[in-house]
């Protein structure tokens, strides 16, 4: 056999071996697979004749002539029979081909030819899947006999029609033909197309096989082509989801290219059938994988065949708390041998379906679960659900919904999930995403929406005409330092600002808002619908929005101006160091009386005036309205302010403790204590008052007893202070809301919700501890009797002294008692 003929035979054997390798399973070898295939046609054990050998190679020898098959048989046969085991080992290892290779090695393709092949690849893959399939169909049409070989004229005609002169010139076409030409002067276009294809990676091959297994439900290795086309979910194709191509166009492209590729593989001699074999399905996707990057190809295959919706224990698993007894009617007994009432447990594991599947309760539980995490978590939940909607139709099927719940760390029991699908379904079996998120975030009340509108107007927008503001204005107008938790020292301003900027931009990106880079009222409202879902308390939501956006109150000034108002204009006696109006008539304190008394500044001071015709220097009523506003000249006011602050830091427990100590040392029960007892009280409680300051206060409040004992009631009255008008009105409104004429201690305690109190909302105090502290104070100061209005006001004067900030006090008298 001449070297030229041997070289051509070697190329044919390599082509056959390549087709064998394509069919070999990952757990087998080429030698084992080929031997098994040949033994299937052997009538004599271990040997094949020429006819049997030709039949065995039919699946791998498409386009190879009978003479070439006979030449391969003669190369390996012994005495007219071919040993199967020996042939399989030598054919797959290439021993015979290496022995008969001529001394001169075959011509290696030049670098210019390799660059030409890469240029052809780019030109083909830029056309998408139609490129490679159209070229293959053109070669098939040029080979009507389906010999899988074409002469140079046919090759030149196909390539000239498909590629321009700039991509491939006449000379380059000749070089390509010479590179793949066989000794018989024809080009095997299967080998040429194989050189133009990119090799699929392991991940791509795994996804292709998973897609076919997903379609081949009967595990026969054959799937009807119409079933394949129907199973292609074009709506989930990334280009369709991005809106760059319509779904019909993508589906049509897939159907046409798949049919063209199968027709190319089968040729004209193949029997017409609609069944697609596994090899044909895999070869199609291997042919078009070069049109995409590895990540894009994997994403397409995974989504269009719904591979990411395969059964997944982490998604399918359910916390099935409901037992078979759930929803069953209660069994009853009426005697010793009859069923008694309420024998069915009412725990979370045994419950009625209709009691735990109400959509309002389900959404409320999920909302509370998200709010406990953070605002960022609430925005992440929105992003997870919109990401699950990869076909961008605002519909989630059951698997997509469960997958989004898993990523968002939400869990719903089976009956709860059913109620969600019933309440949010526009299409049967699917959840309408905007409806679900609206239920999840809850309805924005009229008061909260009005506040959001005022906040948007405060930054320069108009909610009515939906005018827009720039993001820079929002960042500039956002007052992070005024946030209640920043004011309490629990958060840093930078953290609050970063949280707002990150969550606002993330939500706008997910929802597709902020057109032309401007923030409209709808964007602003959508953000605060999410914020509102994380803040259950209306008063706290009102406080946060008013503070951070400097929203002016109705007919009043803005919170920022109120926070930075000069001290002399502040009406709150505990906002600065000066004490509230003092009520006793000691001559010592009259020397420090301020000129801003409601009675006006006295014209002169007559310390020793006793005559009837001589006016007194200052009366007790006048002194009650004196305000000590000068620290430098009011040593008593400084001590009072420090003592009030020391008690306020302990909350109502501090007031409870100091009054108990006064009563304990009041042996005569006349509202006074002796000097030594006053000193013991300070030492026991650790009020932070020095001995000199203790002596100063004792002298000041012992004038009526001629310096023998101190009137502690006057001291307590001064420590409580007078309620400013706004706080006094709030207390009066609360009194009217709780009772008519009197409020019982039990009623006051039953209406108190510690979770909505400022100690828990702003200071992160344990609700049980705050509730116990409040109950103890109510029981102690009520003395078991109902509160009349004076006693009620006196009690809330102490609460007012505890809460220096006006907003905190407003929370305590409104949200803590569910009073607007």
C-alpha cells in the first residue's frame, strides 16, 4: 500500500475513532465500548468477517465508502477474520497507524492557515446559531449523494457564497481545501466543520446531558422533536428577559436550526423520523456553543430547559407543622365514657387550617420576620423575588416562588403558600409579583402617605404633578444626625446615610425607577413603602421621616430648627440647665430671680420690708413663676438640674426609689425629713450631690421649718417641673382617651404597650423589663386608687422629666397607649 493511500486511510480511521469517542460514556473506555459494539454483530465468538465488520461500523462510518471499510478490515484481519479484542486495542491506540506513517511527518498547518480558521469562526459565530447550521446545510445540499465528500468546485462555491472576499480570498480557499483534502481529491466536510467548532467544556456538556434527561422522561434515549420544541421555554431566554428580542423569534430560531442540524447529520439517505437521538441533541448544542461565552451558554441552557427548577431538597422541603389532625373538628366527651371538650391540642403542630392560613396573618408574620433583620434585608427580599422572575412577566410559578423564599430567608407552610397563591394569582398557579409585594409590605396608611408627601415637598418636589428631584439633592437634604437612633448614640450618622444611599439605589435599580437619573415621587413613595413595612409603630415612623428630611410640622417650624433653637427660647425646662418654675418663697432664692418672670422683673428688692404700706419684695406666687436661667448666679438651679438628670437616668425606677426613701425617712409623716436622713438618702442612692450641695438644698427647702427639717414635697415638685403647653395638652388628650373623670391603675396598665414605648423603640430596652418598671410605678404612685386629672398630670410630670426629648415624650403618651 502506497504512502499516500496509507495516509488517507489513517485519516478515515481517525474520523471513525472520533465518532466512537463521542459516544463513549464517562465511566467506560474507547476500547471497551468498541469491543462491546463489535461483539454484538459477531456470529463466531471473538471474530468478525467483512460483512459483519461493515455492519458494526455503520453508526460510525457515515460518508465512508465500502472500499475504505474493506481496506481497514484488511489492515487488521488475520486469515480473513478480524479478532475483536486485538482490533479494539490496536484501533483505539493507533499502533498500526503509527507503524505505517511515512518517515516525513505530515504537513503542519501554517500559522496563516490557523489565523484564517479563527477568522472564519468569528464570522460564523457572530451570526448566532444560524451561522454554523446554515453552513452545514449548504455543504449537505452540495452533496446530493450524501457521501460526506465534496470536490474543490463545490467547496469553492459554498464558501464563496457564505463568506466575503475580505474574510476568505481565493488563495486562502485553496489552502484550506489542500489542508483537509483526502488522497482521492475530495474534502470531507464533516472534518472541516469539526475544525470550525469550539470544544464544549465539562460544565457545558453536563448541562446538555441534564437538559436531555429532563426531556427524556421515559429514559429511552429518543425524544420527539415536537416535544423538544414545546419544552423550549423562550420566555426565560436571557435576551428575551432583557427585552432585546421577542420570544417568538428566539423559539423560531431554535426550531429551525435544530431541524437543519438534524437534517445535516442524517443526510439524504436517512429515514424520515421525528425522534431525536441523544447524540443528535448533544451535537447540536456542541455546534452552537461557540456562539456564546461559557457563562452565557450555561445560563441559556439552564433557563430555557428549566434546569434550575429541578427538584431541590432545599427548595421542596417544607416545615410541615400541620399534622393529620389539623383542621379536624374537636371531639367532645360528656361523661366518664364519652369524649370531653377541647381534647385536640391547639399548638403550632395541631391547628385548624383556616386559623393559620389567613393572608393578613401570613403577611404580618412575614413582615415582622423581615423587620427584625434590617431595612437592607427588606430591600434584599424585593431583589430576590424580582430576580426569580427571569422572564420579566411579573409572574412567579410555584418553584420560582419557593426559590425566592429560600434566598430571602422566608418560610411559609403549605396552607400559607396556598393562601398566598389564591390571593395573588392573576394566572392560575402563578403569583402576581407586584400584588404579593404590596401585601407583604402592607398598605401605607393615609397618615403615613401624607407624611411622605410632605417629606418629598420638603426636598423640593411636588407630589401632585410628580415633579422629580436629583439624587444629589436627596443626599444633601438627608439629615443623618437627626435620626432618633443617632441622637440616642446607638448608630453613627455615616451608617445611617450609607444605609439610605445603598438601599434607595438598590431598590430603584430593581424596580427600574429613577428615569433619566431623576427621583420622582413614585420612586420616593416606593422606597418608603418598604421602609414603612420595617417600622410598625406609626409614631416612630413619623419621628424618623420628620427628623431625617427636616419636615416642618403643620403650621410650625421644622424639627431641625427646633433642635438647634437658642437655649433662651426653649420652653422645655429640661432641655438646658435651668430648672422649671420654683414654687417656694425663700428669700435666698429671690436674689437669683430672673427678669423673665411672667409678673415682670421687680423694680426693687426689700428684704426686710415689713410695713403694710411697703410692698413685699416678692410674693410666693411670684416666686413660683421665677425661672433660674443664669448658671453663674444660680447655684441651687445647678444642683436641681444635676439631681433631676441623675434621677432621669434611672427612669421611673429612680422616681420610685427617691419617693420611697423620702417616705421611709419621714418619721412624722408630715412631708419633711431631718438633715442626717437627707444625707443618708444621698449616700444610699448615690445621687451625685456633694455635701456642700446637700447642705445648700437643705437650707433652701427648710425655711418653713426654721432650718430643722427639709420639705421634700417642695423639692419633688421642683424636680418634676411644670409641663410645657404642648406636653400638657398631650397628657390631657391621653387622660380623655383612657377614661372619663378618672383612670384606674388597671386600665392604665392594660393599655400600656411596652414594645411601642420610647425605651424599647429608641433605647432597645427589653419590653418585659420596661413593662415591669412602668407597672411598679403605677402601683406605687396610685396607691391603689384611680388617677384623677391632677394626680394623672403629676405622674406624667415624672415621665416627662425622664424623657428630655419632646419626640420621646410624644411617643410615650401616644403610641405606648395606642392613642393618636
